[in-house]
C-alpha cells in the first residue's frame, strides 16, 4: 500500500514540475504545433470517399468508436493486423490506407 501511494506521489510531482506544454499538450495552440502532426494513415479519407463514418467502421471491426476516431485523426495508429482488417472491410488495398512519403 505504501509503495503504491509513493509511486502515485512521484508521478504527481513529475507532472506538476513539467513545463505546462508537456504536461497538457492540448493546451498548446501554436500554429507550429498544429502543422507538426504527421499523418501516417488515410483511413478517414477512404471513409469519406466511400460515404462511411468512423462509427460505422468501429461497429464493423468491433472496436471502441473513440479508438477508431483517434486512428482517423492520426492521434494513434492501428495495429498492422487491424489495418489489414480495415482494408478488407473497405474493399481496398492496404497501401491505399497509408500515406505515401515521397523521397525528394
């Protein structure tokens, strides 16, 4: 019990003494921060092309709608197995769900 409370206390201290933009990144509204977000998947774009929603996709794959929403906004990336499952459900090649990075 003491160890658990001690860990919680140190976690609190670590959060408390961090710069505010590290502890609460959603409070940072700078233009650079918005543009720094890298997109790895095109799940949302393919859903829009097919007139489908992230809620529909969540029901099809049996995942929580907030998780699928985070995949669509590129806040998180789905596991590779799930990406293939999404491609099968949408009837597209898995490569169409990924952002192609051009080598300059």
